[in-house]
């Protein structure tokens, strides 16, 4: 949803700033800094930088992909042993946020209430 809303916003920017130079500037400064090309099916799960983010707002995907789960576990990054793609994303979130208490507390409060 966030990517879709961002693209809608960007399309409005392109409509209002439609000279070649404006489009180049917007593409370079906004699009290239906002979207990343991942070369494997793991996408975000491919890399984990612990304690990198102050806050993570996310809606982890909830679906089963045996191939994706096995591929992620083969990286030796994921150690909590959750099954399913959503468990991998939750581990990624909890380990990527700087303050573990906040990620665990916020997740627990949301999940159980």
C-alpha cells in the first residue's frame, strides 16, 4: 500500500514538473533513493543490518512460501526458528530496530490486543 501511495504521489509530481530536467531530478533524488532492486526472491530479507533503524512501520506479508523460507534460513541470518515468511519478516524487524524493547513491546501490544 505504501509503495502504491508513493507512486501516486510521484505521478502527481511528474504531472506538475514535466520538463525533462525536472523529471530527471525527481527520478534521481526520489525514485532512486526510495526503491531498490533486489536480485533474489528474498528482497528485504536478503540483508539484515542489526540496530540500523530508529522506527520501522511495516505490514509483513502473511503467506507461506516454502522455497522463500528455506532460502532465507540457508543464509544463516535468521536464528529464531519461526516458520513462514511472516516470521522471517518479524525477526528482521525486531533485529533491525535500534531499541529491542520498543520492537518487542510494540509488537506484543499490537499482536495480543
